[in-house]
């Protein structure tokens, strides 16, 4: 796959950028089928800045697809939304976080009404 070396290079060039680690993780699990690599990259991203919108979104997506851990995904997403509530979050990014949060809540059974109220 041609993209994998580009993501690896991006991580090596910007090792302190949580966004880079998060998008590289998404490619690792979706593009390469490498959940182990994705988990490692997401752990590094979370260590750098767990409330970064991209980090929270990709970590939550990974949690819900790989381990079906919707409760942890909900926690990560709520923390990111609350941290970024000052209006610095672009509208589309805010909506992606809110949609992921609604999904995480609805996957926890019996909380569909709560999920609907997010929108």
C-alpha cells in the first residue's frame, strides 16, 4: 500500500503532533487492517492530548469498532467536547464529535432517547 510509508514519515517528522498520530492510526486500522499498530498510535496520541478533537474522534471510533467499548468512547468524546466548548472548534468538527457521541450513547442499549437529544 502506497500510503503507509507516508503516514509513517508524517509521524516521524511530527512526533509531538497528536493529530498526525490519530490520522495515521485510522489509516492503520482501516487501510492496512493493523489494529495493533492503530492501538499503539492512538495510545501515543492520547498521551499527547486526549481532548484534541481528532484524537478523541479517532480513538472513539476505534473503541467502538475494535472492542465495542461504547462507554469509554462516550467518556473520551464528552471530554473533548467540553474542553473545546469555548468556540474554537470548527462547526463540522463539532458535529462529527456530537454524531460520534450520539452513536456511542445509543450503542449502550436503552439510551436512544438520550442520544436523540444530542441533535
